[in-house]
C-alpha cells in the first residue's frame, strides 16, 4: 500500500513532467500547453495509483478482484485520453490541425501513468527524449528536405515562406 507522502510525491513529479512536456506546446502557441499537460499527467498518475491501491481497500477475496487490476485502469486512461485528443483535432478542407498536440496529450497521460506506477526513471527519460525530439524537429524543415520546392500555406492560402 502506498503511503500518502509517496502518492503526493508521485503526483507532483507527474504534474512537473507534464508541465515540462506542455512547455514545448506553449512555446509554439498551441492550445494544449502547460496547464493541460499538467492536468493530464497528474490525473493519469492518480488513476494509476488508484489501480494499484484497489486490492488494499477491497473487502473481497483476491480472486474477486480480477476486473480491478491496474492494467484495466490504465487501459481506460488510454481510452479516455483518446476522446480528449479527438476533441483537439480539427479538419478544415485538406488541412488537419492539432494532431501533434493530441498525440502529446496522449503521450503525457502515459508519462503520468508511469509515474503513478512508480516507474519514475523511465518516465523522466521518455519525457526528456520526446520533448527534445519535438523541439529539434520543429527546427528542421522536414517538408523541404523531403520535397524540394514544397510550399507551406496558411488557411487563407498564403505562403508561409
């Protein structure tokens, strides 16, 4: 059974890693930034801790707990965050916006779940690697590397070159 202090520490770490991930979105002016990522990571960590704590609170025999295992709680985090992410994605004409932000919200939930389960080192490494990768890829103009002469346009059809 997790002690309150351990739960609070895990929650704070999850929210901190969420803020770290959300900072990248905030830098580029996206809707889901620091606050959203903190809430998603913190919430996922709470749900993960609930999942691992259920057997300690249940007043039933262990064999009756088969539907309350932590993996079931985590699978529902994935589904729930999927719905949240779907609300971020917007399709206008031929353009799809918000896909990366939705994926980051999904990723942030995974980081929160890792922290909630106590896998702190992997959560930290994954958050740093992914946020660093996003920052680096934003600096590289992949479209021009793949398709020379490709022009990026805004919604009004104006070239962003």
